[in-house]
C-alpha cells in the first residue's frame, strides 16, 4: 500500500509541478493582463499541489528503502548466525552466498567485515575458496 501511495503521490506531484514549467516556458506574448494573471495562478496552484505531493511521496520512498535495508541486514545476520551454528563456527563464502543469494564478492565482503568484527580466522584453499573460522565459545 505504501508503494502504491508513494508512486501515485510522486506521479501526480510531478504532473502538477510541470504546470509552472509549461506556463513559464511557453508564454503567450499576445495574452491580456487577465490571461497572464490566470497563468500565474495556474503556476502557483501547480506548485501548491505538486510540492507537498512530491515531498510526501519522496518521504514514503525513503522510509520504504530504509525498511528494506533493515530487513536485508536482519536477514543476512540471521543467516550468518544460523550457518555458524550449523557449521560449529566454520562458514565458507560460497555457502553464505548460496544461502543469502548474494554475489560472491558481496558475500565475501560481508564475511570479511564479520571476521574483523569478531576476530575470526580464515583460510584460502588451493582452489581459491575462502573458509572462515569463528570462535563460538
């Protein structure tokens, strides 16, 4: 529902914000003073309706992105702890990448960060695989 609301607000807000652009980009040199006032009123109306809609839509998108980022971090962390428990403190980059659907580089970066955080050891096999060893006790 939030995605739909954000999309609608940004779409309609963007459309309303186009009114001042159109009015001032294509002025009518033969317009009467009354017509020019109507154009200014239309432009002001576009701003009054467009700016809040875009602001609220942008705020909703920012909140959704923040929520998605937190959920992703929580998912990665829970998968990391589960694999460590199952592997008795041992985890490979390939195993983590397959479980989390991350690329190999992203999985390795995540595990490198956790290895630094928890002072873990790692070993690179002859084939190039990286295994991390975390002390669980």
